[in-house]
């Protein structure tokens, strides 16, 4: 049985300053012994299928910035498992659009971003009966709840930056829950400009699952708004 700490979407190099330290301190407080990143570790904004912000760097500049900003993450979390997110997979998706097999033409993300040996990229994880995945289809305010119901198992997901919390469902014979872990993005970064007029804003948070049974969401204190 494990005490799992879950890091939300970070979209490097556009993560919120202080989010890594918040995750580190929260996991230490809960005695976490296994760490999962729920996906969208990297933003790949310059390769997006949508229009990129012209004032931001090209893909080479973004890659170099992400490599630099990953270093303290590598040092803080020497062992970590990453669920592939839709932004992590943008380079492979772009190659597919060109009719190229990413497994042939593209190096693994572990190599591209020079990840340490303790970092592993996977599609999904199951730990103590809990499914961890990015949550591509877990959209909307009830997305993470509906995801757990449809799968009929306890689930942890990210993807929807404005979702963070736990929702449980019970039948006569079974109790399941879904947890959304929020994210760690900098809403003021130009890469997040698409959401400027959204009423629902990103929730900065991380998650903990104790022995596969008890889900907890911890929210980062961002101070009082003026």
C-alpha cells in the first residue's frame, strides 16, 4: 500500500512560480512515498494545433526553457511517474498529421527532456486499485465524477484546470470516487491567454491518495486578491 502524491498539470515552461515547492512540502507533510504527475508536464505551445501567441518563443526556445525549468523538478523528485497528457503528446500528434510514425521518427520524451532514470512516462497507472490517468474525456464540472462512474473504479485525473476536488458515488455493494487534482499553471502567462475571458479559472492544487482508499486535495494559498 502506498501514500501517493499527485502533481497537477504544469505545462512547463509556463508553470506557476512556487508550485513545485508547494507540492514538495505538501507531500512531505502527508508522508508520501510515491509521486505521480497527472500529465501535461510540458506545454509544447509552439507546436500547438491552435494559433500560437506570436510574442512567445519558437519550439527550440520553448524546449530550452523547459529543460532549464525541469532541473529543480528532477532534483526534488528523483523518482516520478508521468501520465501522458494531450500536450505532452503534441509532437507525436504533429508527426502523425504528416503521415510519420512517431515511434520511428521521434525520440522518447524521456530523451528529449533528458529525464533522470527515476522518471517514467506511461499512459495510465493503477496503484492500490486506483486508476491514474490524464483525463482527456473528464471535461466539465462533473467530468471527473462521471469518469469514475463510467469506469466503475476509483480514479484520479487532471486535464480540466478548473476542476479540483473529490466526488463519491455508492451503490448497495460498492463505493467509488473520482478525484480531480487541479493544476500548477501560471494563469498570467501568455500561453494561457486563451482562457483570459473564461469565468472559470485554474485551481492551483495537488492530490494525495492514502492506501488507495482516502483521497485528499490540497489547495495552494495564493494570498488575498487586491
